[in-house]
C-alpha cells in the first residue's frame, strides 16, 4: 500500500474515532440535561402540593374545626384567630 494513502487512511480513522467520541459525549450531555431539567420541573410542580399538605393544611383544618363560629363571609372570628395564635405559640 502506498505510504501516503496509508497515512491518509490512518488520519481519517483517527478523525472518525474522535468524532464518534464527541458525538457520544454530546448525547450523554443531552441525556443528563434532559433528566436534570425533568427532575427540576417535577420538584417545582410537586413541592407546592407537598408543602401544602405538610404545613398549610393542618392550619386550615384548625380553622375549619367543627363547632367554630364564623363571621358573615364564612371567615374565622377574631377569637378563633387569637385561639389559633395562642395554640401556635404554645406548640400544640
């Protein structure tokens, strides 16, 4: 085989291997980018529901407890609010 032709083939082979490695790296980066973006948006969309269930819903349940009186627009009275504040301060 002609030495110049062999050198050209070896150079092309090296370029093809380098190109293959770069393409695999790009695909791997795209995959991880997609997964991190998906996880980020999953957290952003699910976190409010979780936080509501853990922290806000128990407070709302205290306002909606049976036997509480409400004002004209179905809002808690100032006595109910004061009772809630006192119970929150004592940690009950």
